[in-house]
């Protein structure tokens, strides 16, 4: 991964980074609030050899001797012997009192530091350690034959009474908490990214399905309550993405037009029905004769989205109870036709694989330029694979961040196993890219602003309703003149 990739991960997983920072700051605050204040004081010693007069050589050798021995005295200063003597003189165990010894590099100075919740006790213990350490050095360095010690320890700084605690320090704790929190949040974000097997890009989706990229649609929080954005928000960026899908589908294969197209996915809830309905509107507004077939004979939803009846439809035609023409319902005064599911059967896969279904497909192909089949997901049931094998092609839907790579791969294998022609893949509900789509987003907002300017009462308006002119067949435009109860009204106007 490059540096830009890491930044992208942190940006995409910013909630985890914020969580880490919050935990770090909260931990620092809790420590500063709950921790017992600690006071520290130190005694400093000078380790020297006896006065050797003006002999420079002996003085130099004595200095080297002091530097060599000071390392040993650093260990002995807090060893069991002195600690035991200090506790005996103190009349109590040290308990939570902390004692440490250190030597300054390239010097003969040694420091004993004592830390305790009580400043007076810290000073008292440090004083006892200082006296015991001086006595210990004198005892160790005294020659067996008597005489002056070879090395002596002198107290040069007695332990003062501390006036301010050395911990906790809120500023330092906060800075440390922020640093550790940022590291924790960044680590969690990278770990989540590494373990995340969901599909996040059109390139990954195309590679898994082995099909070209048809496009992507952005996430829209209002699509759940108002899924027909091609009608409700015709000038929005999301509606424009469906027009782009229409263009890509029309120019996918100029030599072999795809008339019967199955829209499926790996799992439920990935946007099949929303894509089918809006793509049908886009194709119809582009001048094509379009029909939507509710091919989900288990959990149909297209009729609900379009505001049409679903009690009569495909199953009635397949069982011979109704002619195809009688089962078709026009939407928006004939913008396109809809064939509902009809009564839900106990054997959907068998009905879709029947000879009667082949006859229906032939008749639909003769009637329309494009027929979109809103099919069930591919993994739970075999309906979509059965239908795709009989149609000209399939569009594979993958929802950003929901479907995993393994699920997409398994669903694609089901389609390829029946030799289905997967025309392309569509990534749905993807977040808008501020880097790549910023200009387009602003452009879409500008167009929306213009769309709210009241249309004049002219030939392209009815009762003051705003009119939108879109391309139509046979050299005419379709003028959408306002909403009706179940769609939009339209009339032809010469170019």
C-alpha cells in the first residue's frame, strides 16, 4: 500500500480513528483524575578517591576507578541489603514507596530518587537511603589492614522536601493519550481494512464477476422512501447516473442488441428493484419501448415501487389463464409497461424454466426494444440463473460495503455455470467521492437550482405544472408535464 492508500483507509474508517482518540483522551483524563499524586525527591552523591596530592597520574587512575565502580554502586544503592536496613531504621516496610538509582554518564555522580504519595515520607526515606549508602561504600572500600577507604561517597545534594507532585501531569497525560489514541485508532482502521472482505470498487466487482463495468450509483438516504429518482428527482446526480447506465447498456454491443436483460445480485437488499425501475424510466425517456417483468416470484417489490397491482401477472400468463397483452399494465400513461408477478407459485424455478416461459420471452422480445427482469438474488435461489440462461444477458448488482468477495464469486459461478451472458456489473449505494465527483456534484446542484425556477405557461406546460423535455422516438420529444397519481403524464411535442 502507498501513503495515499493509508490516508484513504484512515479517511474511510475515520470513525475508528475518532474512537481511538476518544479512548486515549478518556484514559488520560481518568488517570489524571483517579491517580494518587506522587511526590519525588533525590539525594546526589559524589564518588571519589582519597586526595592523591599533585600526582596527575594517580589522580587520573583514581578518577577511572571511581567511574568503573559507580556502575556497581548503582546496583547496590537499591539492593536488598540497604533496603532491609532502611526498613529497619524506618520501622515500617517501604510498601508503595518507589526507590531508584542512576549514574550520570561520564561523571562520578550518583543519584538516589524516592517517590511516595507523602512528600515528607519521601524526604525521610531518601535521607535514610543516603546515610545507609554512604556507610555501605565506606564499609566495602575500607582495606582489610585498616586505613582510609580507596573510594568514598559524599552527599553533595541532600533530598529536599518536594512541594509539587511529579504525577499525574494532565498536560503530559493528555498528549500521551492523544498519541496512543491515534495509534490505536489507526491500528484498528488498518486491521478493519485488512479483514474487510466486502466489495468497495467497481474494479473489484468486475474482476470477481469477469464482466465489464456498467457504472455505479451513489448512496442516497432518500431512496428508501422515494426510490424512483428518475421521476421524483430527474435532475439529481443519482438520476444522471442511471442515464449513464442507459447509455452504457445501449452501446455495450452494437452488433447484438440485448433485449431481454435480467437484473440480479448475490443477496437481497442490494438495489436490484431500484436499479430496474429507474433504468426502465431512463430507457423509456430515451425513446425505447421498455417493459419491466416482476420475475421475483417469491418476494416481489417492483409493483410496490411503481404503485401498480401485482395480483395479476406472469404466473397467470404461464398457467394459461391470461393472455400476455391483458396482463401488461402501462405506467405513467404508457411510458413503459409492467408485468407483475401474479399469484406467488409454490414452484418458481420450474415455472421460469418451462416451455411457456420461453413463449413469453419470445413474445416480449417481439413487442419491446428492452425488457428488464427484476429477478431474485442468485445465492439463495436458482431462479435468476434459470432465467438468465434463457435471456440475452444479465446485469449483476453489487452493493458497496455489504456483499463480500466470496459471495460475489459464488453468485457469479452460479451464472457462469448455466452459460449466462453477464453483460456488466453495477456497484450500488457507493459513497460520493469528493475528490473525483466534486465538480459533478456541484454541477448537479446547480442544475437542481435551475429546475426550481417556475416554468412559464406555454405549450410545454399544463395547468402551470413545470415541463421537462426529454428525447423521444420518431423525431419527437417527450414532454413530462407533471405528476399524476400513479406516475407522470406525457405528451409528444415536435422537435
